[in-house]
């Protein structure tokens, strides 16, 4: 990992933390305890630029900062966030691993749509299981919710995770593409097993 890569990754990590701690928060109208934010967008962008390891690293850094300075309503809340982000990135990873490259404009649009779809499905599916398993426990793991309350909350949480992913992934693609063009690097290509972007000559 060269100095330029480390510097850019550090900027994305710092930007992620700043956005997470910023007052830019919109409660979901159907469930005010769920908050729409935009801090996951830089994580998607750095994932698309540098691959899974860098995306996961930025997500983990963000989680560690939140655990230290802002846990939210639940001490383990940042870990729920991390699970949701990793679930979404997993869906994007699967698409890039098996569905093609960034070689053409049509391919890019196809990857964006397919990644958004699978990233959303992966996030909703995995987080439904996570929430079903842990919300029933007392703090710090959950909220001591009875089974009926857990079942009732799952559709709302699923809707939240779906709608959040539906804007996070496409915007992440747009930003990654802009950064790729401006600093002249290729976006991550898993089929080539690229550890970092290749400089465009």
C-alpha cells in the first residue's frame, strides 16, 4: 500500500466519521428511532476504489470511533451499524466478483443497478436475522423486547435498511467514479485480483 493510497483512505475514514457525528440526521417518518444519515456513502466509495479490505478498514475505524465517543441509544449500537454496512458491502462484492468489470459505460450502469439490488437484499436479509436474534436481549445487546415486539419491528427496520441502501450505493458509485477520474486511478476489479487501483497512464 503506497503513501497515496493511505492518504486517500485516511481522508475517506475521516470524512466518514465527520458525517456520522454531524447533525445531518433525518428520523424515519414511519419509525423515528431509525435515523437516515449519509456517512455510509464514503465507505461504499472507498470499497469501490480500493476493494474489500480498504472498505472494511474504514468501516471498522468508524465503528471504533463511535464506540469511544458516540454509542447512540445502545452501547453496542455501532456494532449493529457495522453489521449493516458489512452486509451491504458483501452484496456489492458478490456482484463485482461474478458479474463483470467497469470496462464500458453499459457495464458500469449494469454493475451499479445490480450492486444496489443485491447490496440492498443482502443488508435487509442479514440485518433481519441479526435484529431478530439480539433485540430480545437486555442492554447492552438489545432492548429486552418481547417476541411480539421484535416481530412487529422487523418490517420497519427492513424498510429502513432497504431505503438507506437504495440511495447509499448509487451515490457511492458516483463519488467513486468522480474520484477515479480526477486522480486517474482504476476502480477495483476483483477478477484481476487487484490489491489497489492501477494508475491510468
